[in-house]
C-alpha cells in the first residue's frame, strides 16, 4: 500500500471532481508535475452497488507513481462498510468519505454535504467505517450545511474516530463555490484535530496557496478548479516554497496542455470516441482554462462543434508567447472570493 505520508509537508492533492478527475486526467496532471496524491471520483454507494470499473481503473491502472485514495459517497451504512472492505483489496492509499459535495441531487439523498444536516448519522457512519477499514481512513468535508457555526460540533465528531487525515473545503454546503473560504474554521480544525488537516477551496495560484497555508497552518492544500485551469500550479507552489523562480505560463503552454488532454481523454477505453462529442466533452475543461485568457477566445470556443474548428480557435488565440494571466477573473461564475486568501 502506498503511503502518502512519505511526502514532506505541505502535502499537495488534486481535489476529486466527478466526471473530471479520471485516470486520463490524472496522467495529464502528472506530466506537469502533479500533486503528491490523488483522490478518485466518488464511488456512489447504495444498497446494491458494486465498485465501478471506470473509477477502479484510476486505482489499478494508475501509472503516475502517486498514491491514490478511493472516495465513497452515500448514506447506507452497511453498503458503505461493504464497499470500503472491498476497496481494501485494491492498491489504495486509503479510503475517503465525501461529506462535502453540494450538488442538490446528492444532498436530497442525504449523502455528501447533505449528511452534515444529521451529525448523529455522521457519527455513526464514521464509527462503523473506522472499525471496518484496515488502513488509512480520511474524510473530506465542508464546515457545515447552513452555517459555519455547525463546525465545532462536527470537529468533536471527527476527533472521536481516529481519522488519518481531514480535508476541509472552507465553505458551507449552501455557500457552494460563491464566497470566500472561512479560513478561521480551517485554522480551528488545525488547532483541535489529532490528525493532519488539508485546506481546500479557492487556491488558484501561488499567492492564494501561500495565503491559505499561512492563515491556517494546514498540513497541505487540495486544489480542484484551479488545477483544471492551470496544471502547473502544483509545481509552481513547490518552486515558491523552495525559493526558486516560478514558472511563467505562456499561451503556447496552455495550447500544449489542451492537446495532451484532448488526446488522453480520446484514448480512454471507457468512452466510445466520437470526434464531435469529444469536442463537447472538452468544453467542460475549457470553461476553466479560458478564464482570464480573453473574452473572444471563451466566446468562440463555446461555439465550436468539430475538432478542426476547435483547434483552429485554440491555435488562433494560444499559439504565441504571451503570458497567461496568473489569476482568473475575480467573482466569475467559476472562481469567486479568492483574493482574500492572497491578502497577507
């Protein structure tokens, strides 16, 4: 079993994002330096659930050389226990429970962030899983469902169950992605938890990474949307911590990233490749990458339908040495509130 704790602090992780962080995406991230460890897309556990082959592939076929944690989501305790035991038969670094997903379809089923409305249920699930998992058991959570005032009770529950790692997205479920993070809550967790605490949310570059670490004292950072936009962010953070020159990303670098990702996803054996559908698939990634490049690029790429058109637009806007803006636009639909982390 791989041991993430072989890495020196601060740990850097790629946040699990459904329909994003599959094996092809992990492989591309690693080509740019990548995180210290990965977390799978969540296994959506229910009574009759069996582990999905596509998500399992990101564990058993993973050739990045990095540890991989298997994440589960659900509220059926017996099913969670059964699948956690099944996962221990694979080369996982540990099993992670998702207590943070804010998607309404998930919360309506009292899973993910929806579980935070019933702390007693969280307590029971954590107890059963801790007893069942013969290895590392971690949790990814938000700081409450409605209000961050709920967080103190959650911390008491988390500390009862000998977690090996706690990752905290510093917003409530209802805040989704639209506010600054509550770095004071993450700092409180660092003070009281008996395990390492990882800070998540709003890290988009070196300055926000440095700010989040300084404000919280966290053992590391988990980065999601910021890593889709800039896979260089992990290596840039390492360079900053080591006092080394930080890579400046050019538009031509972004073009190379798009091509690598296009090819990696096209080769995924779990999809039936269709060129036009693949362009539509790429747009979910480009919606993050295009943030801050220029409005015309974003406008045109949204309307591309065929591969030739898609790459012609990319070449027209990105085949040059102009630097990509360090930060995405503040208060866009995808990136909000990150400037507060950059304030020292």
